[in-house]
C-alpha cells in the first residue's frame, strides 16, 4: 500500500457549485490531498446526497440553481451525524453570514477563496471534529 501524506486522505468531500471551472479546480485540489470527491452543480442534488450517503465535508456555494445554498444548508445540517459544511460565497453581507451561522455552517469564506486556504480550513475543521 502506498504511503500518502495528503491531509485529507480518504475524507469524503462533496463540492457544490454551479460554476464548472470552480468545481473542477476545487475537486483537483481536494483530490491532490487524498480526498474522495463528488461534485454537483445544484442544491437539490447536494441535499439528496447528504441524506442518502452523507460525506464528511460539504463545500457549498451560496448562489445555486434549484435550491440556494441556504436552503440546502438548512436540510444538510441539524442532525447529529451532519457533515461539516464550509460555505463559499461572493456575498459579503454580514446578515447572510449570520444567517448561515444560525443554520449551523462550520465556516463561511468569501470568494475568491485561495484553494490553499480552503484546504487548510477543511483540514482544521476535520481535525477539530475528530478530537472532540
């Protein structure tokens, strides 16, 4: 078995964004860290996946077709085994951040999020969860 030093080795990550370029770059970055990724372009699909086979972590865009990131977040969080969620958005409004936090978001990052920062935040959240 090959030894990998990926910070996110075998972590299941669902990436939700309607921008194909963003999806592809995030997916490549997470895979380079050893994560098992799944990428979808709308909130309804994300909610279905989280209910049927919850990942460890969800990277969630706020502006999505079908079901907004907020509505998806509402359905994804709230259970004891809910995945960690990092919301990424271009919206700088404090009200939006406060609302996301009230729904249980674990991190709220403003786009453009450098991929390195996104990976660091993801690794830190997972580490914190695992030490609880």
